[in-house]
C-alpha cells in the first residue's frame, strides 16, 4: 500500500508531500491542473522510461519518493530479503532524474539497480487507463487467473509434479538420441564404473572415518601428557595414596574422626577409579600404525573419488548409475530406448490422468467466474455484455492440457471475442473495472490507479463506476483521477489538484479536502458553480454514496 508520496521539480510540480490511507482516494480539479502528472510520477517511480523532459524548467533534477507498506506482498518481501533488506513497516523508494538524462534508484536510501526496484514494486501498483494493456489483456495470464479464482492448488500441483517427471524422461530420450557415443566411450565409462565399484563405498563411512581420525589426532596430541600422568601415578602417587589412606583408616575412630576417614577413603577410591577410566579411554583408541595408515588411505581414496565424481558418496553412487545408463545406451541402444519409451508412456498416462481431472474441474466450475463477472458488468450498465471463459486444447505443460482465454461480447447477437479486440474505450474501461473487482486481490496488487476511465460517461453509469471503485477499495487501495461528482462522492478521501501562473510559469499543487471542502468541490464539478442549490444536491449525493 502507498502511504506517502513526495515529488520535487517534476513537470509542473515544484514540491508536494502527500499522505495516503487505505480505501478509495479521488483526485479532482480543472483540466490541465496536473492530475495526471501525479500518475505519471508514480509510473516513473515504478521505472517506466524517464527522460530529462520530466524535470521542471530551470531545475537540474527531479525527485519522486514514495513510502510503501510491503507486508501484504509476499513477492516484494522475498525480493527485499534476498537482496539484504529488512522488511519494516515502511519502505522508501526513491528515483532521481538528472538533467543529463541519467537516473538513480534507491531503496531505503541505498542505491540499487533499476531492475531490482521494478521487481519489488511489481505487485504494488497497477495503473489503469482507457486502453489498459496490463495483465488482463495478456492471454497467457488467463489460465493462471482462472486457477487463482478456483483455488485448485491440489489438482494443479498434481499436474505439475506429473508433468515434471514426464518432461524429464522426454529430455533424457532426446539427449540419448542426440548423443553419438562409440565403443571407446563405452569402454571408458565401464572403467569408471569399475573404479567406483572396486571402492565398495558405503553411505556414511567417510563421516565415520573422519570422526575417528579427529579422535585419533586428539589422543595423539595428548599422548605424551597421558603417559606422564600414568607414570606419575603408578610410580609415585598410587602407593603413597594407598599408604596415606591406610594410615588414616588405622586411627582409632570416634565421632569426629569417622567422617574424615570416610572422606579420605572415598577420595582415594575415586582417584583410583578415575585413573582406570583414563586407561580405558586410551585403550579404546589404541590403533596400530597399520590401522592408522589403512584409515588415512581409505579417506584419501574417498576424497579422490569425490573430486572426480561428486561431492558426497551418494553423488558418486548416482554418477555410477548415470554411467551405467550411458553404457546401456551404447551397448544396448535399442533396448535402452525401448525401455525409456515405456517409462515415458507410463509417466504420460499419469500426467494425462491428472490433467483430465484438472481440466474437468476448470470447465465445471468456470461458470462461477463468468456469473460473478456478469453480475458486475450488469451493475456497470453493460446489460448486453457477455463474458465467457473459453477452453481449447493445448500441448502438455505444467498447467495441463487447457488453453484458457477470456472472451467478451458487448452487443446482443455478437460472438464473443478476445478482450484485446473488443469494446470502445469507455466500454473497455468499465469492463476492465468489473474484472479487476475480482482479479486485483487474487493478483496481490496493493494499489490500483484509475486515470480518467470515466471520461465520456455520466448519470447512472458514473455512479455505478464510483460504487465499483468503492467496492474494490475494500480489499485494495484505490486512486481515481476523475471529472465526475458521482465518482468522487464515493471516495473515502478527496484531493484537489490546482494550478497557478506566476512569473510566466505554471505550477501545480495538491490539497486534501475536508468534508465541507469536498462537498463544495462536488457542487462545482457537478453544476459549474457553488450555490445553495448545488451545495444541497452535492451534500445529498455525498451522503448517499458514503452510506
């Protein structure tokens, strides 16, 4: 969600600071005041092509800076974290455009590549004009939009898993058919297979050997000290401690001496027991020179095979299987291909089964999408419009065997046509608005901006557009540049864009309106003047559309 926007020296704007809230915000003002300049600035921030012509006359640079809350955008959060950024309550994106044509992109005041900034903002802003060319007109996105609406994740994941297995086998066959190994290749592969087999590798043995080697080195490093300890104890301390304990024990006991005798006796046996444990510890690691050499030679051999065939013993064994397949493909080529074809057919049968289930579900349930969109189109005064989800067969893919395309007919008796090839500008705008009520949230888009899509409409149609924008704003932040009181009266927040001419230059400014100012502006754009009658009508319109 866009929370704050700062613009400096951008076309007609000297400097503005705007705070935004969730819900529906409308921007009104006279023609040429600079309403669309705000949209141009936001579009430039999200890294459309920029040039020095966007810089205000007489200035050396323009700045667009916006603060977003990215928490509801998993894609943005992941991209931020992968690039070393913390995802806080607010993230600031800045773009500077310089007079020499160069521009600089920053995230939280750190210079970044333009591609990273564009990727992070991918789902943050959707700017919609009368000839929208975004994701809804992209036929390749229709199948994904349908799946997102139907929530068929389990069926889709089954298809994806089955297709990946099937496709991997197909690629293996293509590779086998393209390879031109000869008998010399087979002989070399067999030598490598024998080298691995002769090693008689076992999973985990390298880890065990390395552990033993580490323990041996630890004992070896401490061996001299341990021998000194044993010599000191055996030659001196052992007998002296024995005699010391014996002398203490021979004292005539009374109540005060008995505790001392017990302590000394326990201490003597504790020390003697500890020395026995130390001997056992050393005896447990007692390795002959031959054992040590064998262990080190085995480790050396395993490391040599790792350098040659893989990082782990499992990798080496997998390489052996791969080499065996290559030998089979040379020495038993036709048998190998026949076996591979059988695997491919089996994998395809599994894929096809899942793809058919997914396709049947899509075709059965797609009417829910058609009917919901149809309802929105009726509300938008497009009673003759007919929305259809069309299915045709496609080549097997991660998404099944369906090619999905959204078709629309705007007039009675007219065959449905692709979205991009139908409807006038005004009709298409209303159509797209109806679609976005459903798809914007599914796409994860945080802010939708409508730039004068209500041009050329009035009366009930204008009211229906405003109400639909209000509905969309329940799940997504909505901005609308509008000339219509019916649309602006539905907004949660209203902004007025004005211009002034000073010293031969035009300057735009933006002001957030309070309720009284909003009603006055509604009266002005509805009737062209502010009178008691127009204010009353504007107030009634505002109250009605705010309910």
